[in-house]
């Protein structure tokens, strides 16, 4: 879709890391879970590193069917191996799990995917605020996809934090401003 503001990989990865940390923290504080919020945040920092080699493929194409999805996952695995091989040998075992998402629990991976979806939702809000109506349907569909994930931490985030992303600083009623 047409973007009024381009987003680079570093910005996106930081936003996903911050949201992922928040989701894990919500899980720990509100849902009595024992999640490693710092690890989940680092997962967010590295989650799209393979795009350095592969480039970004639009989600509707990436997930169009099982064959394309499987092929793209294989391409990402190859890219992760290539990136890992660029590191000094004594550092490879530390970064390899972060680049290919191995070694993460299934729930950590779910939180990361939710954080990535929430980041996409926020992107939709930003684009709509800048007058880009192309993102209206995407925002609705992304909100539905997040709800469908069935991740309580994401539901809490969407209820308590997401609405503030559409507000100006003055509308948020921050003390002292």
C-alpha cells in the first residue's frame, strides 16, 4: 500500500521489541506468568534481520498459500545461516537462535508475533492520522487478527495502550504539558 511515511527496519524492530517487552511484562504482572521479558525484547530486535538479505515481502504475498509460505520460510532459514556465518565463530552460537528463532519457547514466539501485529496496527493508525485512507481496512483487519490470536497480553495491550496511539500529546493529558 502507499505509505505517507516510510519505516525502516531499525525503527520497526525497536518498536516490536518494546511492545514484546510490554506484553511479557503484562503477562508477568497481570497474569502471573514467568516470562523473560528481556529475552522477548531481544527477540523483537532480531526478528526481521533476515530481511537484510531477503528484503521485505508484503504479508498478503508471503502468506498467500502454504507453498509460498513454506518457500519463504526456507529462504529466511538460508538467510539466517548466511548472517550467522558472517559472525566470528565464537559468537555464532549466541546469535544463531535469535536469527532463526530456534531456542525460543512457543509462547515467546506467539508474543513476538503479537507484538509484530500490534506494530502493524500502530502503523495503520499513523497512516490514517496523516490522511492515508488506504490503511482504514488494514487497521480493522489487523485488529481482528490480533484478537483472533487469543493472546491475553495482546488483548490487554489493545484495550489499554493502543487507543493512545491515535491521540495527540495534548489529548493524552500528560501532566505538565
